């Protein structure tokens, strides 16, 4: 019976040690996973900021081009109204033909 108690004590000590080691390993992996997630979130935030800035710059450029185009059309209408009307009609015809096909 003394041998059985000794064996049980060894098994219990082994089980406690294994549980402790398993807990340490789980904590270590959780820490690594947390760092990886934090790194991924940081990279995503950086990428989103960069994309937002590029989108803003593109929007600013489109507004600038639209302003330039508006000025050119207004000048053309003022200087040569019939030619501007003819160009607009041709452009409408071409866009309509492309759209239809």
C-alpha cells in the first residue's frame, strides 16, 4: 500500500508539473498571438491612413481638373458658341454610340 501512495503522489506531481508547463506554454503563445494581432492592426491602420490620404489627394486633383475644364468650356462658349455647341453634339453622339454598343 505504501508503494501505491508513492505512485499516486508521483502521478499527482507529474500531472501538476504538466499542467503548470501547459499553462506557461499557453500564456507564451497567447502573448505571441497578441503581439501578432497588434502588429497586424498597426499595419492595417497605417495602410488605411495612407489610402485615405491618397484618396483625398486624388479628389483634390479631380476638383482642380473639373475647375479647369469648367473655365475652358465657359471661355469656349463665350468666344465661339457655335463651335462649342457642335463639339458638344459630336461628343454626345459618340458617347451615345459607345453606350449603346
